[in-house]
C-alpha cells in the first residue's frame, strides 16, 4: 500500500495505536506513522496514564522504560507533529505542569486544559496564551484564578478565537470580561457553573455574534421570559437542568460555589 494511503488511515487512529501498535508492524508502517499529518490531533484524554493501565504497561514495554512519564509522552507526540498539531486535549486529571504547557509552542487551534492546575501553573496561562495566536477554541475544566487575565490575553493575541468552555463561579467581573473581550465569540459553554440571570444577560448582550450558548445544569438562574427574549437572537440556547435554587431551596454560599461543590 502506498505511503499516502497509509497516512490517510493512520491519521484517524488514536495516540495509543500510533505509539504502541502501528510503528511495530513493519518498516513501511513505521515510516508512514512518522508523517506529521498523523499527529495533528493530539487527544490525550482518552489515554490512561496510571502506571498499572494496559496502555502505560504496553508503552513502557515497547520502549524499554521502567514507567511511562506523562511529560515524556507529551514531548514525544509534540515532536512527531513537527509543529503541525492543531489540537491538544489534556487528560482531565493528570500531573501536567506549566513546563509541559510551555513546551507546547505549536500552532494550536484547539486546546483543552486539565482540571485544577497548580496555582503557579494557573497564573501562567495568560502568558502562554500569547504563544498560541492561532487559537480558536479553549476548554477550561475549572475556571482558573487567572480567568480575567486569560480572557484579556485571548483578546489581544487570538484574532480567530470563537469558542470557550469554562465551568465555575461566573461573577460580575467574569461576565463583563467575556462580553468586553470576546464580543465576537460564537460558542460559549458554561454548563455546571454558578451564575445569575444578570451575568447571563450581560454575556448575551455583549457577545453579539453568538450562535450557541450552553448553560445546562447551572445554579443561580432559571430561564424566564426576559432571558428567553434576550436569547432570541442566538441560534441555540440550551439551559436544561438549570435552576435558581438548589434542592434544599437556598443558594449555596460563595465558598461552596468557588470550590465546585455545587457541580451536578
């Protein structure tokens, strides 16, 4: 089979197959697997990096390692991409650090960060955004401490940015920052967050190009006639499961909102 045909097939495979299976079949497959086109989408979220997982044990065996290091694996797949990777999806829970993020200087269009980064790593996100000027989509599993600075960095560095996903306590400053810094945002997902009707209204009014707004299972607002009227210009407004109060009939205090205890 010709190399270009193999590449077209291999680019559809997951990183587990590309690292522990395909390269070891034959020389022809190994060479084809090294084509940068096979490494454009780096989805690490589907992999289990725990030492006892089948993937970790297989990788360590294939490459004669004692254990699989997440940082080393990230560097391997980024190296194979030769700067062509446009999508990088971190595992939700991993030991990814700011050093791993700093290493990723590729021309990313889609980036999904892990949940609950260390504070020093969290604070570096706005600085790192400046390296990813082609960024179009960003997923933040938990709203970072540096959220306001991150949104401002996107405004100044990412002219084609169109989609944001974030979960957490969305306060007045956060809503204003989204509306002011990302007025041309096309898709916003806030599912599982705490935000009131006022914050949602600010976002709806400010992001005038919005095509899809997803705010499912949120606490702090319930879609009434006024909110639905504001959303009438949005092609898709999903708010199922969102409610004003919790199941006990009261709003959680701010410490619970910030910690994420209200997540459904």
